[in-house]
DNA sequence: GTCTCACATTACATCGTTGTAATAGGGAGG
DNA sequence: CCTCCCTATTACAACGATGTAATGTGAGAC
C-alpha cells in the first residue's frame, strides 16, 4: 500500500496538514518539524497522489497536446519541444492524435477539461470557424498553425508569405514552370490553402501565368502519398523546372520518386519543402525548406496557455513565429 | 462552473448515485430514470471529473510512455502505435522524454504511480540490472527493447540475431569489409552491445577476421551525429564495402555524407539501417533495414501492461517480436 | 506573575465520484 | 388485505490533499 500524508504525519508525530505545509512551502513550518517530516517522507518513500491533489486544487498539472499524425517527424519535433518546455514549467504532457478528423478536433477542443488536463495545445487541420460557437466559454486552448479561428489563442507561421518567398526563391535562377505538391488535402486544409495562395501570389509578382496543371494534389501529407502522387503526375505530364512540396515529408517522398526515375535534383528539377525537419537536412540531396524555430513555437504556446489558465487573458492573442528560407542542395542553381 | 453529478442529479430529480449508476452501467437503472438522467447530462453538458474518479477508483486511465529522444522518427512511430492501441482500450497516454539519462529512467520506473499514471511503458537505454533492487515492488512497468533487466516485463526484438542476419545479408554478394556505425554510444547501451555482438558473430560465421578499424562510434544516435562521425572516419580510413548503421536515423545521416562525397550507394558501398522508419523507405537510395511490426510492439506492450495493472501477473514475462531483413536499393548488389 | 501578540500547528470540511449497506416501492402470493 | 421478496434507489462514507478558521505555545512587556 502506498503511503499517504496521514502515514507520514503519524510517523513524524504531526498532523496531516503540517505535512502538506512542508510540501507546499506556503505556510511556514519550523526547522525541526520540517526535518522530521522530510525524514518521514523519505523513509516511507512518500509520493503525493496527484488525483487527490488535482481534485482539491482543480488542477492536474497536465496539458494536452493534439496533433494530426503522430508518426511524422514534424510531429515528433513539435512534441519534443512542447514536452521539454512544459516540463521546465512543471507540466506533464498528455498526447492525442486527431487524424485530421474534425469531430475529434472539436471534441478535444470543447471537452478539454474532461480529460484530466488543464489546457490544450491543438494543431488543427480542418477546424472551421463555425465549429465553435461564439459565446461558448472555451477551456484554455492554444492553436498551432494557420487555421482561421477567431476565438482561441494561436501561434503560427505566416504560411502565405513563406510560400510566396519560397516560390520566389525557386524562380530566381529563371525557373518558370514551378509545380506545387500538396494541394487538395481531402477537405482543403487552411494550411494548404494559404501555401497555395502564397505560391499563386508569387507567380503573379513574377508575371508567370498560372497553370492549373502544375498543382499536384496529394491526399495525405505523407512521403508515401507524395511519392505516388508525383509518380502518377509525371506519367502524364512533362517535368516541371521546380517542385515546391508543402511539407518536408512530402518532399522526401518526392525526392525518392525522382531518384527512382533517374531525374537529377537539382539539375533537372529543383525541389523544396516546408518545416525544416531533421531528416530533410540529411535528405539526398539535402532539402531546401522553410525553416522556423520549433522551440519558439513551444515556448510561445506554453506561455499563452499558462497565462490563460492562470487568469483572465482577454480576447484572442496571436503570436507569429519568424521563418527563413533555407537554401540547400536540392535547389542550388 | 462545471456541472457535477450533483447538478445532474438535482435536474433529473434523482440521487447522485443514480447518475453514477447510469454512467457506469454496472448497477441496473430503470428505463425512464435512465432517460431522465441522460437528458439532464446532455442539457448540462456534463463531463465527469477524472481527478475525482481517479481518486475514488485508484485509477487514472492514463499510462506513461517514456522514450529516450522524442524527436526521432522511430520514437514518433512507436508513440503513434502506443497512443492508438491505448486509445482503443480506453487509456490516454502521457509522454515523457528520458534523454537516455539513467537517473530519469530510474525515477520514472520506480515513481511511476506518482505521475498520475496507472502504468509505464519505458524504452530504456542505459538502465542497469542494478538500478532496481530485487524485492522492491515495481509499479506496473513494461520495458521496450534489449536492456537486460530481470524484474520487469519486456517486449523486444532479438537485436543480436537481427544484426547477425543483416550482416550476413550485406556479405552475401561477397562483401568482406563491412563496417558498423553506432558503437560506443557514450555509456554503452544494451542495444548497441547486442547489435555489435550480432555483427561480430556473423563475421565469425563468415570466417572474416575482425577489424577494429571497421567499428565506427557515434555519440548520439542521430543523423547529425552519424553524418559527422562517418565523415571523420572517411577522412582517415579507406571506404568499406558495406556500412551497417545501428538505426535508420544514423543511416540517413550516413547516406547524406556519402552523397556529399560523391560516393555512390550501393555501387561503391552498400548501406543498411535498423528500425524501418518511414523516411528510410523514401531515402535516396531507399534503405535496406531490419523491419518489425511497431503496432505489434504496442499491442503486446499494452497487453502486458493491462494484465499487470489489473491483477497479479506473476514473474517476468518476455515477448519477442519477429523481425525481417528488408533489402532495398541501398544494398542491391 | 499575568497579559499580549505572533506564530506554528491543528481540526474540520471540502473537492467529485462511487462502493456499501440500508431503504423504499411495488408486485405477487396467500 | 397483509406479508414477503425482489429490485430500483438512496444515504453515507471514503478516496488523499489542502484551505479556512480555530487552537495551542512561547516569548516579551508591563
């Protein structure tokens, strides 16, 4: 049986409340008493029961992190940052997978407190404005990403501008037939739309006519799906001069397809991704990408979340994270 | 304020216990009463307080998952499988990162219950036999991996045999100078030792003399570390005929280094990894690797864990997961 | 020696849920 | 019409920790 405050108190010859006071350090405890209690705790290998504490305090010390697809390297890097930052602040992280299912996203968002968590960091894909009614009190939630949602706090990268800049960078050496991979992700995701819009804006700036046949769709944003989509595309279309994939994961799948067909990157076609995941840096050839500080995302998300949990941070707050275009071998002219 | 059973009970005109009975479905409740209660729950948007339930039942419905490095694709894939399997069984997953720190591994293992979790799935790196005294009651714990630990349940792949078979496969076309990458991971990890031993056993079977200069060490099992280690190695040593990396992540780093130096894979050197992560399948060239069913690992780990949580599963139980050698382009003769 | 005052410590109630044991209600059987 | 019994429902306590308010203890001042 596990020791409780009661057991520790009995052993130390004090009341349970004193034991509690020693742990929490808010109410002062005299030196000798504190020592006796601490020794008793050590002897009994006392560990507080967080369920009881959570019940009493209304706080569990756990936050939720919900991502669309846990298997991707991007998710892994985000999860790592969040876990580490949360840990520094004394929080544990409960992890959830939404599978890009709007029902699940909505459920997690509105029911957050159900799951024994004090707040939620959610990377939504399809969550719509309409999904959450105005006026309904939201639990503490911070969204990650580009979704438009006027109620919850949000940390994001300007996907439109980043995609535009990447397109411009790909075009710089005179490339004009620039394709994108990743439009039409089942239901259109906010991310896909913004990146596609940024791409189109760049074309316009460059005076390049839009060509629908350069928009390559991809059902799921995975290497496998990207590899297949690109292969099918190349069977029916001429090789573009550049390929901008909306995630590094898709770019990795694309590089494999190109390599299998003997297409040389970057000489025959330049390739770029988005996210700057570790495996992209070590892709062959190493991948040009949109880079941003994932630790900063985690830090900002945790800051917004803790502020909202602790008091009344009013209104929606938006934090934009800087991005940079990192040119690597996959697009060297 | 959030609704409680009391509120629901008042609204439905019944006692709190009846509401509880409706939810848990163990004690029978008459049709009309059940309906009234269900309607009241819906109207109040009632969500049970899991802290209170956890306190009362001694169960939180949360399990812990502790991995050495959350940023790796391998961790991501394992985490995904565990989360999905756990979810099917009604558990949530709290995720932890050990950073391969033995203190943290030990702390998580012995203090499991502290963290509001019912059990722990731990992928240890350096955990030693001595770290946990015999006789001390362990909380429900399942270890993942090759570590030798005689007390806790464990799910593992036979790394020795897999490394041996992979080495034999690499040698089949007559390759004799086979290097390994990943020995000496700071403190030697059980995984590194077993894979190195398997490699050595294969050399012996093949009648190839061991050559210490073919053991390439690598501080951390990441692409970055592997890329650097291999580059330094190649500066000082001739090119081996084959390179067996102890993880796919390291292999991805190695492929990048080889490509940068204009070394052609597999013509100049064959490369293989271990883990069969998604990005390895789409590496350039696609990566030969040791494959195993990560979903099976998750399923077995959850089975062992739930059995141990629910009653007295006596003694240590070991579950071995099958592996296969998957030859892809990186080692085609 | 008595009275204050400040401070350490304690008793009690409470958080929300659920097992236990007791109660109420209703129908069947005599 | 009364008893008995079975079932649905209820009252109460308990899980473990902690805020509140009350109590106890000592030193210091007169």
